C-alpha cells in the first residue's frame, strides 16, 4: 500500500490541511505520479483526486462529559509537536464534538468540475497504470532506480523486447546533466526516448515540457515528473 496522505496525518496536525496545501503544485503532481505509477497498491484519501479544499479535522460524536474529556485529551496529545504546543495554536484547535468541525470537513463534490486540471491528472495516471503494458505488468524485478541529484531520481520499468519506461522525477530546481553518466538513462539499442506523459502538460495547468534528452546532455525540469518511452531513431 502506498500513499502520500491519509486521515491520521491530516487530522492529527495543527490546521488539518491536505498535502496540496502544504506543497508546491509541481511537487504535488510529481509525487502523485510516483504513487500512481509505482509498484504496490496506491491509496487515495477522500477528495485527494480533485484537491479538495476542505480540511479534514478530527471529529467525534460523544455525550457532553466524554466530549469534554476527548477535547482536553486531544489538545494534550498534540502538545508533543512543538509548533502545536504554542498557546496560539492550542487556542485554535477545533472542538471534535462541535457539529461545525464535522461540517467543515465535508467534501464539496462540485470541485471535481472546478478543479478539473488536478482531477484530469489523476484520471490520466490511473488510465496509464491500467492500460500501458509496462506499468500494468507490476512484475517482480521489473523496476530499478537511481538518484540523479539531491532532489531528483529516475525509475526504469522494464518491458518486453526492451520496451521500457522511464519515470524521471525532479522535486528541486531545473537540473542540467552534462554529461549524464547514469546507465538507467540510456535508451534501448538504436533507439531514443520520447515523452509519453508529463506532469507539466498544459492540461494539468503546467507550462509544457521540452525534450529531456539532447544531443550531448539531459535537462530535468524542476518540480516535475516525466514519463519517457522508446522511439525509433532515424537512420
């Protein structure tokens, strides 16, 4: 099971914000690609697929005395986190038994239509995972990886007859590689690479993606994930 957020992580934080509110859009989309295309079973937390704007608070429906004790005990438990231990944050912790706490956590499903770019990204990645023969295989020993920089890495998924896929992920700034000595970046014999999918596609609100592989070097776009597949090079 793989995930980038769950109910415990969100509810047990000071402001109960979802991950897309705590990261840059580019990094969030790139990590989503790693989760949905990588091995293992991905888990999406409710509303994650359309970047739900609602927080997710801890809420509970107890009788008055137990509700008071739960609220008190929860505030005490969260003091283990230095930032939440501060008086200004303790004062802002919502009461789990307050109906407004529950109401603020409810999803607005109309955001599927309003947050179309991130919703489309999730749907396209799930389709790629389901329909692409290499990502669909999920076979033992079918993947290898390497670090390309302090915030960049590559995953290579091995297909039949060298029909491999590269997932290049860069969570930092643009990264030129001159030269690019990592063997996993090498295309199959007599072939090159072409872009199959990019988190910077304009359909996802991105700025477009230039070819990563040049005649003499590689250029990894920052805050992005790109999937490459082999192409036949002209003779």
